[in-house]
C-alpha cells in the first residue's frame, strides 16, 4: 500500500486513533508509523480532533495504591513503604524543625528582614550506595545566609569532601562551597547568589569531590543528595 | 490543529507542558504533580474501555511508567499535553482488550431480548453516561451539534461506541445487530463528518479571531 497517499494515510490514521483499527492491522500500522511522516502528520491531526472529545468524561480518582505502584515500578529503592511510615520523613521533619530553629534564632537576633526562611530537604539519590540519609538546608528570609547540615553524619573516604550546589531549572549548577559531612555549615553573604527570589534557583544538590572542591567548577563526583526548592 | 473551543483542554496545556518537560529532565516532583493533575482524566478514559477495575489500575500504572520514560520526547510545539497523554492511555487500554474480556460487556444491553430493534438509548444503559450521550455533550461544547445532526442516529452511535467504549467494528455490529460492512461504513462516514465539522468550526474561530 502507498502510505504516502494522503487520503489513504488519513483514512488509516482516523481508524487508528478512533481505535477501530485492531489486531494485526493495528500492529502493522504502529510498525510503519515511525518511518512515514505523512502517517505521523495524519495521526497527530486525528489525535487533535478526537482526544478532546474525551473531555466530557467525568474524572475518576484512581485509588492511592496506583501511584504507589508507579513509584515502585520506576524507583524501586525509593518507595518501599507508604510515605507516612518512612523513617526518612520523620528524620527530615525533625531535622527541618532543628534547622528552622537555628534559622529563626538568626532572624530573631538580627531583625528586621522578617521574611520566613526557606527550608530545603535534600534526599539521598543513591548515586553512591555508601551514602545515605538527608541534608537539610535553610536559607534566611532575605536569601543571604544559608545553614546546611546532614541529619546523620555522612561517611566519606578520607580524601573526599562534600560540595553544595544550586541550579536553575535549566542550566548549569553553581557551587555554593564545601560543606561539612558531620556538622553545621554556615554560608554567608558573598558565597550566595543574593536575594533568593528571582535568583532562579530550582534545586540544590550535593556531590562528592576531591579535597578543595571540584577542580572544574562543575560537579565531578557522584551527586549524592538532591532537593527541590 | 487549531486550538478548539474545548473546555479547559488548551488552558491546562501550558502548565502540563511545563510539568512534562521537567519530568523529561528527571524531575520526580513535577511528575508527581502531573499525575495529580491528569490521573483522574486518564483513569476515566481507561475505565470506559477496560471496565475491569483491577486491570484498569494496572494499565494506569503502565501508562504513567511509559509517560515518565517518553516525557523527554514530548514536543509541545506539535501536540497538546492532554491530547498526547490521552492517546497513550487509550492506546494501552485498547491493546489490553481481548475478545473474551470485551464480550461480557455487551450482555446487559436490552431488557427485552426478543425485541428485534433495541432502542439505542436503552441498549447503551450502563454505569455512567452512555457513549451517545457523551458524544452529544462533546458536540454541544464544541458547537458541532447541528453538523453532527447530518449523521443518522446509528451512525453517531457506532462511532460513539467505538470511540468511548473501545468496541471493535465487529463488536459494534453485534451490539447494534447490523452487518459488519454497514457498521464499518457508518464509522467511516461519522469520522469524516466529524472532521468536516471541526475544520469548519476552526475556520469560524479563525474568522472570529481576525
């Protein structure tokens, strides 16, 4: 069959998208699709025509186990338990509280910029199987200082250090400096991008680097913690 | 593919496009939000076609696993996100159908089995709105009602059964007790009419926008 013929392509695409093309004919069509731009165009057009007709279907909320199943299929190491039973959650909550207290102490001691601090929890990525736990980072309300602390000490080889990064949604990460693997790190004005709002920060990460930090200005070791703002 | 005057389909597009783009870069939180925003719709689409709830739940999981894997290939310039997602969902649901599973759904069609010409509305009674009602509502929303009235009721009904409930030509023929060839040409005719209606509606909208 001549699939470049627009009329034939249109008729087949209509039946494919409507769902009435079945069995072997459907499988054959799907095999052909990637190499036939005329068919692809016709399919896109029919999708645009027919799919919005499903907009009248009343939504049906799927049971919560569906989302848990999806997480388990995609990230088996991450979703072994329902979220409220996970130890890391409670560690993060208590850690966040601690850091918030630290942040508040700084705030109370130095009024007036009374914006609330921003707390970010960085979870272990599994990028290095020996590194686990979470890191809590708290920006002061004006975004000019940052307190970061691992919830449990991170064990590293003696010739490796942790480096903290921030990054926009798209683009290269920038270094915020080295951070202690076993205690509180305070980064202040000058080491930070300045005001938090409008800085474009989307997420933060921690990588394992040689002493003194990444030689290239970009993460060179595995990214071991990651958290969204 | 002009944006149609269709409820919130295009309005939700921008947000969903962004979530998809971020999911394509590996952002799990964005993927979670995408799931929150779209799973109710996709589950409804799947359940119409695959009425076995356990199977529909499994399908929904497979669908979102594919969405996560294919998110990077989504091209916002060429498709609307809900259109793209709905197509993936329908495709999976249709592929999941086996004749044996499709069969029992046609049991409760007519209260009176001796009636040679079952009333189409009664024949479509099922939980939730019947496919013909859905097509009617969709036409109302898109101001296609008049245009769709050019189709005979069985023509409309054939395409509604095939599209919303995922019935094959043969199943539609069985349900309507009509010859297979007749049903095939009804569906073809209905799809072509729909296409003509939408193209004219798009021209009308262009005229209004100008």
